[in-house]
């Protein structure tokens, strides 16, 4: 982690591509500037000594639980596709993939 | 709330008349407060009539019999539009209800509407809502706080006695503080998140926002507990938090972290917090000085972890199964990109970008993993502190509600607003915020009380003592 952010417009375009997010040129400029200052700010963490510290990903110590694998009455196919912007019967419709 | 439920149960007043009043107030307030995204008039009136019929037939209803409740528009409600404050879900009608909503309804509550929020609960002012900002009933030129701003405004304005909010980094406690009400963020895992639109899954928690501490305790009783549909909900016994709350804090050790009483806090805010600490002392508590040395890293840790988790959670909005879909696209990739680009507002986009960056190859260890390590140090600070005290008392924010537009152009300034609420969220501990006085301008200012995991009883007890001993209790100036 460096004190100067390495966020330039090219990085923003690459991240937007990874995130499957279309940005306007104005948004690209805005996020280049804003993410740069946020990343500079969070770089403060680099001064903390974390040698030998395990990452904490869930805050309480509770054990992970699972339920019995039993079939339950869930939503019908009609209910599942009801909110789709484009469907055919009980199927989601998408544009050509290939 | 208990009194109202009891009167409805006894048939002294009808659920219908109470619901009609709440709906009328909600509608009348919309032009000023914009607290609701959807008011479910028909569903609420039908439910109230059904409850009245049950009462007539001698049936015993639940603890919230006929009580109107407002629910943040982040919780799914069967057949009632749920937007998460985003245009991407503008037309989304959930086919099922969240566990919290199911529990509220089973307890006899009448859900009158879905409240305004920052888009996907990302924000501290409600200005990030795609449906226009909600306003603060104490001063309509000021923000109600966020992200549960609509819930806070609705309760503060007297539309309902209680509301549901969600809190990821302060989104219940901060708006409760700005609107002069009580907001309780339970321990991570205390309340099921099934059917709650996900923002940051290692942080999100659902909780009550009410006029009184007792009401918040009662609502917590109703909504908490293990849920087989949420593997992160905890198998920890719930309690009757609202019953027999002690009126003293004899033997309780109250810790004051030196890192939370620093320069930059407005004098009135600190004065009011210190006066409440005196109240606790006079009611039998011992005050101890404590230290949470990693406090200054809380914001940095949060603004890496929350966006990382958000970028993963928000990847489900692809324009295919639900939500906005872009028109006239050539292929699947363009459909994803344009649907998301058109559907998400500025703040979710910013956080998706930040999270995707911090998780991307070459940066994962330096940002995400580093943040998770410092997160453990922050949690360890609290573990150590709770060896010396039972409850920690702090301000909620450095100042009272700010003006609409004051911080909206600078995301970092907005993020810094959450300085006192973020670290407790990262540690997963419960927190309550309640009013403890007013600023020079007459705006409410609050105090935050924190306890160790699953020790909500302690903060409810301390908050009750503070609430009962307030000498300066003012009425909200906004009248309906």
C-alpha cells in the first residue's frame, strides 16, 4: 500500500469493465478523482502492524450452522420469473450470448 | 406501544381507526418529509379490519396487536413494491416477505408503508435516495440522517410509534440521533436478514427505531431469534427485554473511551453526553476511563470492507431475473453493463468501483485482507475494554443534523460523519442511540451506548435510566 493512490482513468475503465458497469465519460472523471482521494485516505491502514494477525471476516464467534437438507415448499416457477423484464413462459429471456 | 396494543386487544379502540390515522398522517407529511417511498393503504386497512374481526371473536393477538409500523424499503414485503431506494428495483414486487416482516405481522403489527432510505442503504443523510431525500421533522432544511432516514422521520413526526431500520455502519443509530428518537442496532446475528436486500453481509443488521426505549425493547423481542433461512442468525436465546427493566444501574461499570471524546465534537453534543453519564453515575454506575486504540482506523477499515462486500452483493443486479433492463442491447455483456449503468445511482456505483478495485488482482492483500486484519484489532480493543466495563458511552456523531446539501458533494466528508458508529459495527456489538439533549439551534443530540455481543439487556437498562431522568424533553416542532 503506497501513500499515493494508483488510480488513473485507465484503472477506472478496467475496474468498470470487471464490475460490468457502463460509465459515462463524466463518471469516469469523477470516480478517478473521488476513488483516488478515498484510496489515499484508507492507505492510513498501512501504518498498522498486523504481523501474525488473522483476518476477521465475520464479527462474532458463533459457529456456522446448517439446516437439514429437506425439500420445502418454495416459490412456484411463475412467481420466480414474475419480476423478469423479459420472459418466455417460465424461462428468462436474454439476448444472444455467442 | 404496549398500552396501544392492550387497548386494541380489549376492543377499546379499533385497529382500523388507529391505522386510518397513521395513513392520514403519512400522506399529509409526504410533501414536507418524503419519509415514505410507498404507503400501503389498502393492505394496511385490510389487515386492520381483519385484526378487529379477530378481537371481536375473542382471539388473543400478539404483542403488537394493531400497532402501525413503518418498515424501511430494504425489507421485502409480499406483493408490495420494494425498491431499496434504487431505480434499478423501481418495479420490483417481491414474491415473499422478509422474516422480520413475517414476525411483525404474526405479532399483530400493521405495516403502513415502506420508508425512504439512501440507495441500497449506502449513505448517512438520505440524500442518496433515488426517490428524493427525506427531511428532518425538527428542521425541514436538514437531513434526517441515513440510511434509515425515512424510518427516523416517520417516528419523530409521530406517524407511527415504531419503525424498522437497518444498520451497517450506523444507519439506525445516526438517523435516530438526528431525529431525537431511540434506535437500537442489535448484535450481529441477533435478527434474521432473510429477505433483507443485502449491502455488506458481515455488517448488516436489522433493528427497531422508536419513541421510547421500552418500545424498542419490545420490537426487538418480536423480531429477534434464530432463523433457518439465515445461516448467519445466531442460536442465542432471546429475552423479554421490555419487561421489568430495572430503574437503576447499581454496580454497572460505564466506560468512556478517550478516543471518542476528542477535539471536533460540538460543545453542546459533549455537554449533553456528559450530563447523561452523570445521570448513570447518580443511578449507581461507576465511571471508568478506557481506551480503544485502533479507533482512528475504523473509517478506513469500514470503507474497504463494506464496498468489497457490496460489490459482490450488487453483482446480482444483472437486468435478467428482476430489476431494470437496458433496451436495444446487442449482446449479453452490453445488457449487463448498461442495465447496471442506468439502474444504479452515484453512491452504489462509487462503492462497486471501490470494492471491485480493492478485491482485484494485485490489490486484494494490500487493501481487503489488510482491512480484515485491522478489523480484528478493532474487535480486540472492544474485547479488552469489556473486561473493564459493562457498557461504553460515547457521542453518536460530532454534531447534530446537518443541512441538506452541506456534505453531499464530498463523499469522504460524508463518510467521516460515521466515525463513532463504524467501529462498533465492525466489532459486531450491539448499540443503542437515544436523545440526551439539544444543540444551540434546538436540534436533538444523542448518546450511544455499547455492550458486548448479545448483551442488549445492559444497554437497554442504561438507556432506560437516561431516558427516565432527562429533564429537558422537547416536542418536535413539525405538526401534522
